[in-house]
């Protein structure tokens, strides 16, 4: 997976196209990621106790990795991710500017 938890990402397609957010969770088995504030769905909850009312809760849902791009910290643009080996360390790099992500 080229996206990691805490990275900034931008949506490339769908109803949230162009919006940015932080990666909250990555699910490598399903090739999906949960991004903060994007792909919100409404969930209706029932009242649990007497006198309590039901609620409608907005929650982020996972999106496909193919519809998300990493935002480079140095150039600020959506980019693909490459790898470079520096000594014994494998570093992710921005394909547009070449800086370490």
C-alpha cells in the first residue's frame, strides 16, 4: 500500500472529487481507505433508552484506493508514489517533484 495512516489525500472521482482529507484507516486486504470528512453516509440509529430520541449520524466510509491520490507535502499537488532506497532505508517519493513524502 502506498498510502499510510496520517497522509493527506485528495479524491479523484465521485461526489467528493477534489476534496482533501487525512487518511484515518487503510484496509490493504480490500484495497480501500477511510479518509477524514470524505464519502460521508448517514446512519439512522434507534432510541436505546426510554425517553431518548433516534438520531441521524454522518460517518466516513471506505473508498477504493484507485480513486484517491496522495498530496505531496513539498509541492502540494496530488501525485503518484514512488520508492527510493537510501542506504538501508526505503523512502516514499513524490513522482512530480522527487521529494521524500
